[in-house]
């Protein structure tokens, strides 16, 4: 029975530690994880799936996807090809 209870608790502990990591990095080096997308990328870098990273940070996976697509579109807007 103890092993059955470990599964959910390990997930909760892991997500809490991931949140604490982001908060610690944001406090020590604010330029590294300044906005939500940067925080999601940081969490993905330490192995947290994007959907879980969004939930940890109080957002949704769809919202993060929309922000990413807007960022990609914004980077390409205004660039002209060579003539």
C-alpha cells in the first residue's frame, strides 16, 4: 500500500521542486527567466513536460502555445527578402 501512495506524492513533490527552482532562478538571475515563456523553457530544460510546466506557473498549455506562436510570428514580421 505504501508503494501505491508514492506515485501521486512523487509527482506533487517533483512539481513543487520545479516551481521552487524557477522562483530561485528568477530571484537570483531575473534576466534568465524574465517572462512566462522563458520560465517554461527553463522547466522544459530540466525535464518537466510543457503541459506540466504551464500548470506549475499558473497557465495552460494552450496559452503557452499561443504565446510561442505569436513570438515566432513576431520575429518574422517586418523582415524583407533580398532583392
